[in-house]
C-alpha cells in the first residue's frame, strides 16, 4: 500500500468514526450479510432553485451515503446489474439507484431514494 493510500484510509476512517452513521445492507441475493458499516450519510433537505425563477428542481436521489472501498462488498456490482438493493440508515430505508466510484476508486458514493414496500 502506498503512503498516500494509508493516509487516505486513516483520514476517511477517522471521519467516519466521528461523523458517521451506522448503515445496514442485506444483499438482495441473500447469500451473505447483513453488513453493518459506518458511512457518511447525507440527506439534503433544501430544494435546488432553478436559475432566477420561482421554480425548484426535483431531485429524487437526494439521499446519499459515502463509504470506503472495502465496505459493502458487491453493492456497486449488484446495483450496476439493476438489482434492487436497500440500505437502512438513521431509521429510514433507501433504495439505492446508482453507486459511483471516486476518481481513485477508493471511496464510493451510493445515491438513493426512500424505499417503500
């Protein structure tokens, strides 16, 4: 592991420890899990204004969680294959719609919307 990679992992881990929330993912295939990890959870609640108008942008994927590459193994691949994956965090359940890797691939961000049965 390169020096920078070790520093990045340490800083991200410390940030999750201080600011993170517990999240639980049970893979849809039921073969493994559940996985409980600390994540950086974001739930923006202010609508985005469109230009100088009185209109607001609709964004169904406002919810996101950021996590490190070794957490939630297989989540990105499963979502990329169009499987329905859900993650529970802070008393709500999110249906994950897309997972993006950072430029270096070490951190991932999963975007979702409220999940209703």
